[in-house]
C-alpha cells in the first residue's frame, strides 16, 4: 500500500453529466447558416451586377465585337461618339432630361416641404383624409391618367413642351416626397420651434433658418428621389413628347433600327442614363443614410 489516500466520492453524490452536444449542433447549424447567407448574397449580387457589368463592357466594345462574349478586347469610345454628336445623336434628349429633372426637383422639394410641415404641425379639418388621398395617388396606374393628360395638354397647346412634362412629373413627385418629408419633420423637436418663436422668429424665417437646416438630410433624400423619378420617367414623355421635348429614356428607342438593335450604342446610352444617379448617390451617400433613418425613427 502507498501513503497516498485515494479520494472517493461519497455515496449518493451527484455524477456530472457529459457535456451537452447541443453546442456542437448549434455551431454546425450556425456555420451552415452563415455559408448559406454568403452564398445567397453572392448569387443576388451576381444577378444584380452582371447585367450592369456586361452593359459597361459592351459600351466600350467596337461595333465588330458587340455580339462577342470575349472579355478581352481593345476598348473604344466609338459608341459614345455615336450617341453624343454622331450618327445617333442623343445630346438633345440628354439635355432635355437634365432640364426637366432639375426643374421638377427645384419646384417639387419646396412645395413638398411646405405641405409636409403643414401636415406635421397643424391639425385642420380633413388633414387625415388628405394624407390618405396623397398616398392613394401613388397607387393609380400611369396608363389610367395618360390619356386625360394628353387631352388636356393638347387643348392647351402644350404637347411636346418641357412645361407639360414638368407639370406631369410634379403630379407624381410632390405627393411622394410630401409623405417622405412628413416623417422627417415629425422627428424634429417642437421645442426648438417654440424657442425660435420666443426669440422673435416669424413663420417664414422659422422655415428657412430652423426647419430647413435641421431637415437637410431629409431634403437631400427627397431631392435625389425627385430627380430620380423625373429622370427615369418613360410613360408620359412617350405620350407627350414628339421631338423637341424627348427625354433620354424615350430616345433610347431610336437605337432600334430596321436592320437591328445597335447594342453597342444602346449600352453606351444606358450608361449615360445611369451615370447621374451614380454620381448623385456618391455625393449624398452620407446624407442619404442619415435622412432615411431620420425619417424612420420618431
């Protein structure tokens, strides 16, 4: 016998169970879930980005390589030269789109801000019904009101004019960004306005010096959406323009020639349509995120 005492568990002492296997199962399921999420994300990104990347490649391909699937080629600017002053000149349509989009944004944002402030801060008879009516306008199909607009502007002699397209765009944009800006104004504390009024600030000065700076992120977001809706509008310019007020999305159809579609020029024009949106998104990306969260949290 040795001098070492052997420790024995007392009778009736509980025996520790073996470590559970649930942790292993959970870690395995967690790894499988992460892999599935990554795979799904990559698949979504592929389907979203592949057409854009392929369009960009086609835009820089020479005409002889437009139908080629080769990824290695000598870049050329002949497609851009063709749509900007060349045989398929779309410069006029591009300028029309810029003018109409800018005019719509400049007029729509102040009007929507005033309406959003009124709906947010004042209670007047029928304000809830008016808000619901504003939302309901977004559910009306454009085709349903295209013919009335066409009849109205024909009687006013405004067919194929920039003014007609700006008015139509305002009827679409103002209700949408009014509802958007109302959420931003709702999130602003009323105490700041009360303090400004005590300091002698009038209503117009209050809107310009207090509300506008505080709601600047929301105004940036609204301006981007306003320009985006006007820039991408296709239905109403198709009905209301002939040649002088044709916008760039409508002018793309002129690249469908009797002998076939000019795919290289179509891709170049498509990049021109996308370029302003990418530039604007890059410039206001910080305000865009702040504005969206500002309107979502009250």
